[in-house]
């Protein structure tokens, strides 16, 4: 089946022995209907010839900034804009390092820096190079930059040593590419509300009660849903993050009450809501208009009042909409999460524990357990927040299909 019909893919090939497998990958992509432009580094050409790749792709291979015979300039910017997806396979430790640090000294890395599309990287190298702290640091930087890493497999390596470092097989890379494109349209026509970040409850013009939420989890969810075609309303507390996706309408709020009002309005037209905000449970009963002066008080007693529970409010009024909440727990995690899901009439709850050093506030990773109202439960390993967002949206989609 032509699962990739009409898709434009830039296939980047760097200088490693696994480059021979790229010919098989290229063939699979072409057979699936994709239009593929190969961009190869100078060292890549030592491992596989441009003639082979040009014959398989039906297009001249791009390698240098200028064509050797005509002197014509190859525009990395045009290529970056043309691509619906960029796949770099194999990616050597050196190319990964250049990508992580923006060292644009060849056509492939300049194309990567110009690419507006999603980028997948399939590393291939010796086990010690893969395990080296600098490679792992560069991989973490790429993950933070939103690059999808197709983890290398374990097995015999070109050095005849055995361990983790083999490029993933072309069939598996094709599966990831197909999954990416099928996900991209899976939420077209759906409207989704996402809450993110902390809320700030003002004490006076200079002080507030808040929490450590950075918004990373909620923004990743909003971006993932938008990338799959949903129209997303992102209601966020004060965070330092930016949004650029055209499908996201961002509403900035400060307090829990403001978040409730914005969420109520957006929820009306939505098919689903994912509530990842860390909403302050309490707010000062009174907000002072002027700064409370230290000299005028011996001590200070603040009377706090309960904030509205946004999740519970939407739960009471959800009708046929799907409602997903989060539970941030420190103890009795499962019991508390299930109790919250029931009390707030949620269809699904994402449990993350503050006990786990890879989960929670301001981390780039999270480790979650997704629990559904029907009792289904899935425990996931620690992943980047972007990947966790993918898992959450996969489960949301399964609930939307049941509607
Ligand atoms: O923003 P990051 O730095 O990336 O961190 C992500 C996160 C840790 C904030 C996120 O993963 C998370 O766990 N969010 C929920 C935090 C929370 O407030 O959990 P809770 O167990 O107190 O609340 C349960 C649910 O009710 C949540 O869906 C919450 O959004 C909602 N709630 C809570 C209180 C309230 N007054 N109104 C609500 O809607």
C-alpha cells in the first residue's frame, strides 16, 4: 500500500558503514509512495555511491553546496522548506555533535538547520562511542530541540564488538515514518482544550503563591495534538515557553479563577480536554493593592481560601466530551490517582510521581502511568515529555474512537 504517497522526505546519509542500509531504506520509502531527496555528506559517499542512491530515488543526489559540473548552487533553504519529514540514517557521532551545536559545515547540516519539518535521527556507531558522555549529551540536546531519536539496536557491530550502536533496521525506520504521517492527520476536525503551567495567586503587587510548573508537559501535549491536526486551545499560567504552531490558540492567564473562566469558555466547543496545569488549590482571601510593608508587621498571617477545581467543574458539565486529568502524587500514588479520576469525573488520568527524579516539575522527561476509567492501566518508562505527550494523545484517540 502507498502509505507515503505524495510525502516529501529528505533522507540524510552520513559517513558510517550502516550507510549501505540506507539504500534499502530508500527503496522502502519509494515503494511506499514517497518522493525522496537524498542529501549525503562527503564521508557518506565513501560508504555508498551517489549513483546507487540516484538510481533508487530517481533524483540526483545532493552533497556539495555547489554542483561540480555546472557550479549551480544547491539551496538548503528550499530543501528545508520542501521536506515534510527529514530522516537522517545513519547519523554518526560526529554529525549528531554538529547538529546539536549548529556546526553547519556541510550541505546536510545546513539543510537540517533550515528544515521546518519534523526530523528523525537513526544513530549508528560503535558501542563505546554511543555510550560516551559527549554523545549522550548531544543526543539529549537534540531531544530538547524536538528531534525524534530512533534508538540504535544492540547486536554485532562493524568493529566485531557486540553492544548498543547498530542502526535500527530499515523496516523499523519505515514503520516509524509511517506512524509519524498517520498520526499527523489523526485528530483533524477535533477541538482540544489543554491547560498548562502553574497559576499565581497574588498576595500584593510583588508577591504571590505559585508552584514550580514550567508548562513543558502541557505545551508538549498541545504541540502533539496540533501536529496531529487538532485545533488546540492552550490555556496557560505564567511560563517562559513559546508556541509557534498555527493550530494552537494560546490564552495566557495568571490565577486559578482566570484559568477556570478561560477553560469554561473553550470547553464548550471542544471534543476533549487535557488538564495538565498545576492549579494552586488555595489563594489569599484578599489581594493587597499596595506592597505589604515589613516594618508595619511583626509577622504575617495570610488567610487562604479554596480555589475552584477546574477539572471537577468541567467533569460535572462534560456531556459526551472526553476529559483527561493529571495526578501529581508523593505517596499512595495509585489509590490517590484513581480516587481523583472518580471524584472529578475524568475518563483517564495521567499519574506522575514526585518521588521519581525523571518525572515532574520543570524536567525534560516524565515517567507516567495512564489509568482509564474502565480500569485499563499502562505503565510507561521514562521518556522525553514530547514522547510522553505522544503516548497520552494515543490513549486519548482510543477514547475518542469509542465515543
Ligand atoms: O509543567 P511541567 O514543569 O512540565 O510539570 C508538569 C506537571 C508536573 C505540572 C504535570 O505533569 C502535572 O502533574 N500536572 C498536574 C499537577 C496537579 O496539580 O496535580 P493534582 O494532582 O493536584 O491535580 C489533579 C488534576 O486536577 C490535574 O489535572 C489538575 O490540573 C486538576 N486541578 C487541580 C486543582 C484545581 N484547583 N483545579 C484543577 O483543575
